[in-house]
C-alpha cells in the first residue's frame, strides 16, 4: 500500500507541475497584453470607406431555439447593408415549433423586400457543420457572416467588418462577444469572467503578435474562398469553427480580430447547460489538436506560432490534469505525513503560486482593466466552479482523445435578461444531468477523506484547503439537483446559498 501511495504522490506533484505551466502561460499572456500600445494592427480600409459593398450571405444555424429565433432573425434583417447585396439563410434543423416561428418571420421579412430563405433539413447530418456546408452550396455571397441563435448583431455590423477584407489575404474577421445577461445570476457573472479574457486578452495578444487564433463560431465573417480553399466545414470534430480556423490559417489566410466592436450574446443560465457547453468545447479542442497539430508542427511556420498553437489547442487537458491532482490528493497526503512547514515552503508553496495564484492574477488583471473592481469578490469562487466541473469535463477530454466527431449538444438559450426566471417551457430543453449527479456524489464522499485525515492528525492549517474540494462538489450537487427538480429561479452563489439556509442572515440570494 505504501508503494501505491508513493506512486500517487509522484503523480500528484507531476500533475501540479504541468498545471503550473498553464499558470505561467497565463502570466506570459498578461505580460504580452500589458505591452500592447493600445493601437491595434490596421484593419484594412476604414470602417466608413465607401464603394466596398460586396454580396454578403448571413447564415443563421438554428436548432430548437423557440425563445430566441425571432429576435435573431429580426436583428439580421435590419442590418444596414444594400438590399441587393444582402442574402439571409436560416439553416433550420429544428424538430419543434421553432420551425413555424422561423417560417413566419421569414415570410414577414420577404414581404419587406429582404432576400431571406428558410432552409429546413429533415435530419441533423453533420450538425452545425453540416448545416453551414449545405447552406454554402446555394449561397450567393462572396462573404459569409455567421450568427448563432443567442446573438443579436447591431445594424452596423457589416459596415464595421466587411471593409477589413480590402486586403485579399484576409480570410476571416472575428468580433468581440458581449454578454447581455452577465448580471442575471452568479453563474452568468462567472461565465462572463471566464470568457471575457479570451477575447480581451488572448485574441488581442495572438492577433497582435501574428499568432494563430480562432473564429469563435459566431459573430464573425468569412471570405467564402477561404472556407472553400481550406477544405470547407467538416463534422469530424464538435468544434468545427476551431478546426476550420486552423486549416485556413495553415493555408495562408490572415485573420483579423476586432476587439473594438462587440456583438451582444446570451450566456447559459442553467448549470447543466453551462457544463454541456464546456464539455463540447473541451472535447472538440482535443479532437482538433489530434487532427491539426501533426501537420502544423511539420510545416515551415515560425516557432512562436507552433508553440502558441500547442498551448491553445491543448489547454483543455488542464481539466484532466486538475482531476488527477484531486484524485491523488488523499494518497499524496498519506504518503507525505512526515512533511512539515519547511518542506511545504520548498515544494507546495511554489506550485501553488504558479497555479492558483497565477491564474487568479490573470483574471484579476482583466477585471481591473475593464473597470469591474466591484466584481473582484467573484474571483474567490472561481476555484469552486472549476473544481466542481473538472471531473465531468475531464471525461469529455478523454472522449476527445479517443473519438472523432460526435453529437453536437447545443446550449439552450431562453431570451433571459436581468434577473428574470426561466420560462415555463424551459423544461423541454433540459440537459440530462443524472449521471453527473451520481458522479459528483461519489466525488463528494471521496473528497472528505483528506479533510478527515487532517482533522484526525490535528493539522489545522490544512483544513481550509482540504475543505475546498467537498465544498465545490456539494455546491455542484445542490445546483444540479435544483435543476433536476425543475426549480425555477436564479443560480445561487455560494455565499447566497449559505444565507438562504441560514435564517439569521438577511443576504440576497444571488450575487
């Protein structure tokens, strides 16, 4: 048994060492971001340039989006672009009354002189990639704009993005995501915090340094020739946007990122929907890494491009590595029962600084730069959400290692704004969460072991750290149980949940 515990201890600290590399990469991103002079690389023609009004096809891939389909179609139909140069394709894979909603709005806008077609497929072959590819076969546009159901572009979207294509080498323009419901609940606020730096920091750094970055699946425009010359949309990963992005850049196309233009979107308002979204992104990024990296590394590309591509595409392995850290924590604690404060300062403290502190510093810097100091308290709860999600996302990472393609699990959206509750029909779009309830129940019980061990030995200084793990799994269990029981209402923060079950305090139920 001692040998097994020793092996687990080695695995534990090896995994922490790998996580520290991710933390150091976050610090590098921050350093590179801080050196940006505030003048983004040129975007081609100025946004107000006259005379450049090519034919544009706007594709709207939809699947069972009864709550937001009408809002999206109306927003796109109002785009400020010459009517003879604008085509709208609603790529509809729906199996519910969304199809009727789309048909009604398409008919209305056709009556207003808008060139809009409703392309309804009888199956979901290829999922989103299949729908986009099928629409492309009949698209009339030289440029292809794509919007998911939860986005609402401003009227000037095409006027701000299309001029960037005056350089014939530009293959794609990506805009920044905004989050219209970031303050709906603690969950949406945390998601905005997690996603915000991806655009404000990562995209800006990669674009400014000439590194590869990705189309985010929506709120962007492609040159049609870039899609076709790179091999088109393919369903062999569940992140078709990431896959095509790398293939196009490897084919020599240049991408532009517009951090100065924001398109509002809606964040998932249920924990299960958030989990499903993260699982798909994690699985798809690993599938893309398997597919793309061998060819990318063998090409004559600058070393920084190759290194950053590896860091980008393999980043979701951190969920798996983090799960290994947790699963080996108890045997590592038992194996190192002799360890005192001096040894911890030599090994444990540096690894902690290079992982948790480095990552939290990254988000802290983002919040300060965005003027969101009032949201700094949410940083405390990032480890809770990350620990609670890690095992389920780690399973998706493993699926990405061993499988190709798979079911494209869409993230349901409900047209939520403010702190409004879910609509009554939301239960129709409920994600399956029973397996994850059972998984987190088992992990919660297991996570009590190091806490019990430290309590028995009287190592009081370690109790707060060890308590973080059962606290995280218990929190996820409660939230997923509430959803399984169809309890409608805002997602509770840890502090609000404590207040709700503690009648002696009078604290709001959502941060």
